């Protein structure tokens, strides 16, 4: 067998789709059932946030956008709902990368032809009366949400239609590389491949320990919540880059039709063993207090918590690299979903060309 992908979340399925587009027939092995809630890819929506000041993220986002556009219309609408993104907060230079403030981010987006508009807080509150803002607000109309669950279904459909295979409920126990390829040990037997691509989320470190020297991958359980809107909107997606100590962490969120407005603190959850995840809501009192202060258009007492995992590197940079016959995509740090088609294309490059390299910040230390 030429290529096995371990992990059937959005990164594994995106990689499989990018490979079948190039004529490959990968096998995807996923330990859980289709539609499971044990990892980081489930749910109806994920933020499509373009407020980055770092060139390597903007480059990857551009590559991802090509993939999203190629996936086209699914069930009557695109997989990206581009209702816009507002970013604000005095902590922007700390929260958006490379010390970039909102003005710098706006200039970087504009230089790439991405719509970016700077507003004052009062003007922004007039446009989006359900929200409060700090003084300067960055609005990009070319952002919004990715339809997460629909994306997974479509990526699987296209992979299988083009000759790839996805096997659910197939747990990988070990990955053993050698000079000629990789043995992938599962409960269903041992599979032999030329290349194994590991996109196993919270289980990556356990699978690759002893094979690849990874940065520490910290796994946490995060529990944002959906809140009921008191007004009909409009509701954009949003980032609030808070000053240190003003809130438990930066805040993100987006509208999810049928569920409400999702609001969450970024990366505050307890560290967990992914095989013993408690599915226990945390920080809900603080989240309700935040909503009460910053979202006059939401019912702060209506929270319905949801649970997902973050797998975070010490720098929050992704890992996209290859060592021998092993390719790894890991550490997406709560911000990876929107990049998935670009990540998949990058991992496909690494699998098919031993000389390929991801951007330097995504590489393993040498």
C-alpha cells in the first residue's frame, strides 16, 4: 500500500482529498465512528478567521481558500459562510501574532487583496447592535464560518468517489517505521505502507513517541457555549483580543444557525488524557459574565456548553513535517479547522516529495 492516513478528522480527510486529486488512493484509518465527538472536528461551525499578522499563516490561509473554493457548493450553499469577521481589543498585538496590532493586520490583509476595514467602536456598535467593542475594530467581509460537519461529509464523499478508502472504528495501536516503509498496527491487523501520514489530533504524541521528536503537545478540554440571541442580528464572527488580566483569555465566536451564537475563551481548559476525557464544562460562570458585559444582544443565562479538544504546541505553531516515511500534521492549537484544505495540500506535498518543505515555522526542530 502506498499511503495510509491515521486520523479521520478534518485534517486527515482534507489530506486524503488532496491526495486523490493527484491520483493517489490513500487509506484513512479512524479509531472512532463517523460523526463522533471525541476529537476537535465535530460540530456544525468553525470560525473562518483571517485576522493574522504572520505571513506563513496568511500564505496557508490563501492555500486553504483555494481548497474551500474548489469544494464548491454543498447541499445548496458554499462550505464557507462569508458573513464577515470583527476583531477588536487592546490585546491584539499579543493575540494576533508577531506583535501585529489591528492596523498592521488590516494593512497586511489589504496588501493581499483581502477586504479589511477599520472602524471606531461606536460605528461598529451601530452596525452590530448585539455587541460592544473597544475603540478600534477591524472588519473583514471575506471571513465568517466554515460549515464543519458538512465539510467532513463532503471530504469523505470526494475521497471515496475518487478511489480512496475511509475505515471508521479502526484503532491504530502503533506506528513502526523502518528503512523501507511503515507498519501500521491496528486492532484489525497490520497494514504496510510506503508512507504514513499521522493526523491523529490529541493521540498524535502517543502514536509517534519514539519515532519522531515532537514539541510537547498539550491536550486540553475546552468548553465554549452557544447563547440565545435577543435580537435577530446581523451577527458576524468575532475575535476579542483582551488585555492581560482583563478576562481569562482571548475570546472568539460565531453564529451557528439553529444553536445560537457560540462564544468561547481561547485555550483555558484543563489538561487531560484524551482517553479519559471528563466532558465537564469549565469556565461557564466567567463566560456568562463576559457575555453579560460585551454582548447586550445575547441572553447570558442561556448557555449550552459544548466540548472539544485543543492540542497545543508551546508556541501554538502547527507541526507540518516529514521524518523518513512518516509525515505529521499536529498541534493545531484551537485554530486549525479553517486551514484544513491548505494543511491537507501541504501534507500531500510532504508525502509525495521527500524534498518538499512546509514554511519554516511549521517544521520540526533539527
